[in-house]
């Protein structure tokens, strides 16, 4: 084999490798709106649907510049009756952004960005600091017998997100306050899956009781109060 042939093969292999890495995800680029919450730390939950490329339940910890973070917190302070805050990111391939790129531009809205929300921050830089929960929907997944929620947050702020399983379903996110918070938010455990003793029948938890269990350990979790931030059925029909 000549040196020229070897050089050509090296170039061809490099091109194929780069091409395969660039096209690792089959999803098409799209706008992936996210609910954002928290004031000490900003968390975001992708607003999912059951069709591609939106068929992911993803919860993230985000990082903004000091100025943008201050502006966001100030707006929440001035509009405490508004529970829904969302971001409208630039278009990207969702799994590639979450798992690899991790930095994007976005607009920030008070309210839902597609439902008459008010934009108050334009094209700011957003960094994905941590992946709290990540799962692509599986049409063959069984619906759990009991209601399950993803518990996440930090020692100051705690949140629940309904575990979405199969079509049809619902997306619910709540701010909660629980006893002994520190033991549930340890380093290396970005979330806990909890189970409420109530049937999973596409209805949010009734809160007739304020107790649940950590799914894998059966340890008790006691909630002192809760506030619903977001509830969506239509996008998950």
C-alpha cells in the first residue's frame, strides 16, 4: 500500500468518525421549552410530549450569569403570585445538548412562553450545570400501580415532578417543604423516586395524607406543605 493510499484511508476514517459523532442522535433540532423554578438554585424541567423529538422527561440544574440570575430573582420577587416561569431556548438536539454541548441561548418568560407569557430576558447564556433526571419515554413501559414522583432540590428548596410513564399521562411539578431535608439531598444523589399510597389513574396526588416513601428503600418522607407550580394534561394525551 502506498503512502498516498494510507493517507487517504486516514482521512476517510477521520471523516467517518466525525460524521458518526455529529449524527449520534437521530432527533431533529427543535425548540425545547422548559419550566424553571427555584431562587437559590435554578432548576429546569423539559416540557415533554410523547412524540419525537420531545419524548424525554429531563430535569436539570442550570447556571446563569450573576446579572441574569439577579434579574430573574428580582422578577420573581416582584411577581410572587406568578408561579410559572419558562425558558424558550434556541433550537438544538435535546439529548446532544444535555449530554454534550451544555451551553445554549434562551429567552426567559414570566408565564408560559407559548401561552401569552411575558418575556423579560432576551438571548441570555444558559449553562447546564447538572443533570438531575434523564429518561426517554418507552411506549412499552408499564404504568406503575401507585403514584410516583421525582423528588429533587437542595437543603433550602424542594420540588416534586410526577414520574411520566406511558401515553396518556400528565406533567405536574410542585414546590414542597419536607422534614429532615438534608438526609434526602446528599451529594451524588441528584434525585429520589418516591411513592404515594394512591392509585396511578392519571390524577394528581390528592394530598389527603402528607406522607410518602422512598421507592427503593421504603423510608418514610413527610411533607409539611406543597404548592403546585405546573399541571399539564393536553401535551401528554
